[in-house]
């Protein structure tokens, strides 16, 4: 992992544009007037203290929450398009995949089946064909199984393929979560604290997987992370949120020097 | 000792995805089918068919239907007898009005009508979950109870409100004896079990289970809740509707209003809790248990020489069901099917403890 | 418009249900008011059962399907005990029995299932409900029993100066309504003013936080189930004196479920208002809408009140899932 090299990499056009987004639950403001963009192929980090609204931001991009004000534009078929009240399914169709902070795996299912659900978007055989498992349905099932097996190989979890995910240790569950998102073959990957609760070795593995995905498939990465050394190491640009507002945006070095960011982290009174 | 999978390598994904990957299981299943289709029809008595085997087969089908919805898709229903009623009355009316129709067609049509009604009552599941849905499904129960008791058209203007079915004929073959009924029901159940198995291991089944386990995550990875939930309601109601039609035509023969009441709904639910939620095998176990317990309670005291009154038996039945539900929820939430799986696992490793 | 359409439809249904009879009632206001009062009477009882239900849901997150079975059990206990002793002793004894029952439920069912999903707990209470139905009838018998409250059942004519024909009111109903209202009021006081009440509300708000400041969760649950048991007892006695104590009480009490849907699961006020709405609504529907439907569709009889509450709750769920007084729930990811 060489931090210096990643910063200079060429990044492309804007793929997600967040403009003036505000979100409130009842009287509680989770996000106020947040704007930033994500460019193709970059690693974009969102950082901030607890309760800064980071996960809410991802949920807004995902279409799980609908902001009261502001717009989200996503790149579809080469152009940025504005979406209103999109539902998560549409967002997934536009090529955005997601992992979760508090493991949201399907715990009654095996590792294989969990990752296979990521292929559901691409599986189209109708219910009658599936019921009889006739030609096209069986063929489709095997094709996607092959794609999933490649992901399983990539994440080095071959030995646990048939194990129910609930029985796996935490670090492996995080990998399965990533695998399920990768199965969508997304153009953007939203990662919500992919390294929370991991030991150093597991973190290194996870960093390697993330950077590999970014390098090999050119997948854009948006990541929330608390471990600053990791953030500074692997991200191209960083957004800093505090109490639902954006207080910093730029390269890791710029953000590190930003007075507002330092105050937020050191807890200067507002 | 003999139950081992060593040396059975799979070289294709197709081989890995088959239903019974272990050779011994396939042999066992084949043996079971031979017994069910050949030995049982020869040796079983009419009593055994009528009071045990026929109800068992039909209720298993209904339990599979409910299990697809509750056990696989995680949508609770405590009014599923409503869809059995829809299936039964639909079949009755279709057979009555188009007498020349093949019984198989009648069954499928009845199932489709039940599926449509099931989807209608499944619509609230798109906005509400869990406990709220329980009340929504109760609405289906009480509304259909009333509908079939009060709207005279459904019962062909019978003054008593009860209906009797026509003889069952298909391809010139009349299904009238208990043995014929048993064989027909067994074949239907096997076909429906295979279809259910295919569905739950296909992408639609994964969508159901994803909704059950973590609905928000399922949406985010691109599963549409509308499609997943409504398809579960539709398929489940189809199964239960067919089971209802079979219950009416093959088990009851004639029935009165309220034959498909809340008690039946709850019994279906108990079958899948005791048998095992999210397990097709569990549906078999649960149905067997619910059918056998009352018979056992009726016979056992007499055999032991301490006869008890019928009222007492029905109270005991309620108490035993109630206590068992709580027991299973606490001790083994995955029901008898899990106990079976654990036993098999032990057998695979035997004589080594781990 | 997308969100307003169902509200609109529900509004129309409610309006035709309540206003149309008013129009016919104009010619016979006395009859209309009698139906209204009859509905309110039933409504108070629904409120009472729903209250027990809402209490348990609030404090332990359990959707208590057994509330109806508890009503039946308590009513059976009072009816049979009262055959041997004065009514008030029987009621005291039955109260003690309900408290023991609450304690057993907490010990044997809730405690082993703590932290399970709501649906598993609902199913457990289904089991409890079956067990209680069977157990109650084994211990107390399964015939129809009477509870004599010692109040005259003859209808009394009131307001006959005001209307042509006046209004017939049952004195017993009147007393029962007042008793139920008094119970509801004292429960409200209990929750607002006493330390136990406050602890209970704390548990309802946040289990873990309540536990961390030293509120014993298990004891609170026993208390809540006991209170729900006593509420069931009162409802059972009133209902029993009206309809006779019999197995069907268990199913009548199920109507508490649509009531709490309407009122909002966690709201005491909601349980009361919801109960009244459903009580009045189904009576109105039965009396005024029933004959119209029978005529229009050539039905074999009325009986709309058997499903009216559930279908109303179903429509309500589509429009306002959190109920009239409930809080909106936000999913966290």
C-alpha cells in the first residue's frame, strides 16, 4: 500500500453529484445543505465524528432515505441525471452497490447464497421456468454461480462457501458483505466502515481487497472510515462532515491542514 | 458408518447444485417413494387412509404453502385458512358450473384464484411489517368467513349454507376410493414439493429469504420488495388454495360455513413452528405431528385403561399444542427439521463425537 | 395525491358509515342514539382489552395474542368461584390468580425468549393463548356460566321528554361503562404519578437505558402482565355479565388487535379512542349498513360486525401505519 502513488492517479468525470442535501428526522437534523461530488475511479472518503451524518449520507445516495431538500445526480448512460425519491432498487440498477456498518448479511443463508443475491438484478428467468428449473433457468443459475465463484476466489473465502454466514467470525462476515456488493459488478461501491472492529491484519487484508477492486475493475469507491491512517493512505479525496454539515473537502493533505476539521476532531466548543 | 460422503466429488456446478447431493440420501429417498407408492396402498386400512394419511398429505401441502410465506419470506400470516377457503369454494363453483372440466384444471384454476386473493391481502405487507401484518391477515380470515357464509352465490343458494362436491373425474378415471385418493394426493404433493424446492433454491427464493433476513439490505442490493413479497403471497396462496380445494373435495366431501376458520389457520401456523420454519421437510413433520396428536390422545388413554371424556381430550389438545409451541420456540426455533438435521450430522460423523 | 388517495377513500367510507345513518336517524333520533350508545358500550370494553394489550406492547414489545384468552380465563375464574363465595371475594381471588399467571408467563415464556424477534414472541403468545384456553376450560369447565353483578338488567327510559319515544338504556351497561372508565382513569394516574409507573414508561422508551439505571426489567414485566391480567378480569366480568361466560369471549376480545392498530400500538389514549371508534363503527355498520347490503347483494344475513373492525384496521394500515396516536418508526441501517 503506497499512499503517495494513489493520490496522483488520474480520475475521471463526476459520477455522483450531491447538491445542497438536507435531511431531518422529525426535528432532528441529520444533514444540512451538504454538497460534494464523486469522480470516476477515485477513492472518496467521508469522515467525521460519531453522529456527523455519514451513514445518513450514504443512505440518501442509496435511496433508503429521501432528503427534504437538495438533489442527487447519478451518471447513467454517460450523462448525469437528476433523480427524485429514487428507491434503492433503481439506485442498484444504476450501478451503485453498498456494504453496511452493522453487518446486514442474510444470516439464515450460506455464504454462497448471500453473494448470489447480489446477482439477482441480473437474473431474469421467470417464476414458471424457475419452478420447473427448465433449461434457461438452470443455465442462468450456473452462469451466475461461475461469476460468484470468481468473487469467492478473489476474497479467499472458498472454504466457507456452504457455511451459514451467522457462524462465520466477524472479519469474514465483512468480506462476505463486500462480496455481495461486488456481485452486482457495480461502477460505484459505497463502503460503510468496512474496517470497523477489525484487527490490524484484517484491516490490511480489507485495504488490499478495496484497492484491488479499485485498480482492476476501475470501480469508484466511496468509503466511511474512522481509522485516519487508513483514510489518509488509500483515499484520493476526503469529505469531512460534522453535525450534518460539510466542514472540509479536498485531498488528504488539504483536509489534514484544515482548521475546522482539526477543531471538530479535537472537540473545540461550537 | 454407512452414511458418508467421502469420495463423492462434484466436478460441475450442476452436480453441486442438485437436490440430494449425497448418494445415500438419494437411495433413501428412492426407498421411501417405493414404500409410499407400493407398500402403503397394499397394506394400509381404510381407517388409516381417511383419518391419517389423506389429511396428512393435504395439510402438508398447505403447510408448505404457508412456510414459503412465513418461513422463507418472513411475512407472518395468521389467516391462511382464508385462502384455503377461497381455493375450496373456487373449485366447488368451477366444478359446479363447468362439470366437464378436468379436475386437474379445476385445481389449478382454484389455486390461481386463491393466489390473486392472496396478493390482494398481501398488498399491506408493502407498507407494514411483522406484527401489523398479523392483523391484516386476520382481516382476510374474518372477511372470507363472512363472505362464504353470507353470499348465497358461492354456496349455490343452498339453504343450509353447506356444499357437497361432485365426484372427481379426470381422464375418464374416477377418484372415489381412499386408495385412489391417497395415490393422487401423494403424486400432487411430490410435484408441489419439487416445485417448491426449485423455487427456494432459485433466485426468487433467495429474494424471499433476503427480505426475511434483512429487508433494507435486500432493497439496497437491488431486490424489489414489491416483487419479492407479492410473489411470496401469490405462490403461498396458490399452494394453500390448491390444498383447500383438495381438503374440500377429497377429505371433507361436503362442508359447512366456517369449515376454514381461525382454528385451522392457527393449526397451519403451529405445523410450521413445530416442524420447522424455512424448511420443506419441516412442513411434512409438522403436518404429521398435528394430524397424529389428536388421534394419539384419543387412543392412548383407552389403551392404557384410563378413558377420559372427549371434552377433556380437546382441552388437553389445546394445552399440549400451546405448551409445545412455547417449548419449540424456546428450545429449538427451527423445529423438528433441525433435530432431524442434527441427527443426520451425528450419523455422518459416527462413531466420532465431532 | 399518491399519498392522499387512500386517506380520501377512508374518509369517504367513514363519512358514509357515520353520516348516512344520521340522515336516516333524523326521523328517529332516539333509535340512532341508542345504537350509538350501544356501540360506545362495546367500545369501552374494546378499549379496556386494548389497553391491556397496549401496556404489554409498550413495556415488553410483545404483541400479546393471548389477551383474549386471559379475558376468558379471568371471567371463567370469577364465574366459577362466585358460585361458592361472594362476588367480591371471588374477584379478589381471581385477581390473585391473574397475578400468579403473569408471574408464570414472565418466568416460563418471556424470560427464555428475551431479545427474540417480535414475530417469535407473537407466536409464543399464540401458544400461551392455546394453553390458557385449554387449561381454563379444564380447571373451570366449558359450559356457559353466568356472572351476576346484582344490578337490575331492566332497560330504563331516559330523555323521553326530549325525543319521541325516548332512549332505552340498560342500567347494568351504564354502571359497567362507568366502572371501566374509572379503571382506565386510575390506570392513567398510576402511570403518570407513581414511581412504578415512571419506571414502566422508562422501560417502554428504551429497554437497555432503563436497565442501565437499575430498573429491574423482569419485575416490570411481571407488573405489566399483572395489570393486563386485572384489566382482562374487569373486561371479562363486564362482558360475562352481558353475554354469559363462554368460549367465544376469547375471540370477541381479539378485536382489541384492530383497535390498537387504529389507535397506535404504544399509545394509551389511542387504545381508548380506537376502542370507541371501532365499537361505534361496527354497531353503526351492522344496524344501518347491514340491511342495505343484505338487500343489495341478496345476502343470507348481516354479520358485518364480525369483520368490520379488521377491514377498517386494514384500510387504516394502508393509510397511516403508525395509527392515530403512534409514533412514526424510522429504520436505521
